[in-house]
């Protein structure tokens, strides 16, 4: 049975306790300790936890059985490390983007008395990963592999973020700076590695199945799947019903180097290009409406659906060819794809 959010969240209080105990050995003053605990709670809990829960579910699929209580706790602990990594990214990202809300609450840096202390809080959320990794996995022969995996994926994500910020600064619209090549780099490095590859790579390590062949096969399927997921996200930002999506799309006003604007630039006539130059990345509804109308004129919804069928066909072909001789299971990838194919939010 797949894990539930309630089950997964039941592990986190113990991890907060572990981190708190670790801080107490330094005799950290109570005010700072309470602050850290509040930051952990506010920034790590409250999301969908899809990345973290995938570690548990993938481990169960790989072992072809339900996990024991101890296995559940340990795989969920690895899952919570991804959620801590996500928290570190989001706290930082919200400051960089001057965002206002996150998961229906004010961003952490906008909470009372927080401000730029949030930068240090982000560092502490990242450090928490390695405190927990040492506590629960130091005795394992793959401890260094796990540590290197977290370090590598963190750096890859930061490279994606750097490219994103430099390509599409909110206050400086320059469509000449956009390209599908840059877009592909951004989505693979900023999203695909930590959201798709990392959970499965951790599960493979946890189950003792992290052979070079298995990790390569996982990489070669999950990175294109993560790319497809982000293209889908960009499509939904413009075309999904905000009620269903749970948010109002802002990519056009935010000058995002999105899949849609890159497709538009690729197809636009000289006059259509001028419309994009004049209206893209402007912070008002009228400009946004002009861009949306142009996207419709260029029939980008049809372009997307054709892309989706081709991409998913290719991913399914790779899944069908998975070599299971080292213990990897096709179901792992089929389950990931099932969750995202044709999603509406």
C-alpha cells in the first residue's frame, strides 16, 4: 500500500526532537532553539511531500513487500531529508523572488520578526540534512554515497537556479536572452534532479540496489520525466482553471523563461514577436491578456499536446526496456508516470 501523508508526517516530530537534542549539546540558548524548531515546522511541514513519500513507496516496490516499522522509519527519514532540502530551496527562493505567500501562509521571511534572518534559517535547514544522515546512516557502508548524492543534487539545483535568475530577471525583460536550450538546462537542473532522480536514487541506496547500471537507468528515465513535468507545469500555469490548479498562474507577468514563451518565440512572425516584446513580463492584466491571446493564436495548447504524446511515448519505451536483472523494477517508473500524466493540477 502506498504511504499516506499522515503516516509520513508522523515520523517528523522524532526528527525535530533529534535536531533539538543535537543543538542542546552545544547549550544553544532557549530562544534560538525555539526559533529553529519553529522554522523546521513552518518551512518543512504543510506541503504535499510527494518527493519524500516517493522514497518510501519506491523502497516498498523495490523490495516487493510492505516495509517493516524500522524500514518505514528509516526510508521516511531519507524522504524527510529531501523535504528539508526543498525547505532550504524554498525559503531562499522566496527571498530571491520577493514572493508573498507559500502554501497559503506568508513566506517565512515575511513572518513577524523574521526578515533576513531567514537566510541563516535556510542554511540551518540544509545543515539539518547532514545531522540526520549522520545519526541514522553513519554505520552504513553507503553513508559516503548518500552524502555525496545530497551534495551533488543540491549543487545541480543551485546551478539551475543561477541560470534561471540570470536568464529571466523579473525587472529586466530581454527575450533575446531566452532559448529552448537554456530552458531545458534550467528545468533539468532546477527541478528534475531533486524532484525525480533523488527520491529513486535514495531508495536504491536504501534497498542495497544502487548499482551503476540501476542508477544510470533511473537517471535516463527520470530526468526526461522531470523535464516533461516542468513543461506540463508551464502549460498548466497558462491553460489550467485556477480553481482546479489551486493558484493563479503568474509566469507571463513574472517574465519566466517558460516553455510556452520559448515555443511562441520559435513560431512568431515579426509582428507577433513585437507583441511579445511589448507585453511579456509586464506586471498588469492587460499586457498579460495580450500575451495569452497570442499564445492562443499560435495554438500552443495543440503544440503542447503533441509534445506530451511524443515525450510520454518515448518515456514509456524506455521503461519497457528496463533491465531488471539487478533488482530495479519497471513499476517504479510506471508509478511516477501514472501520477503526472494528463494531470490537471
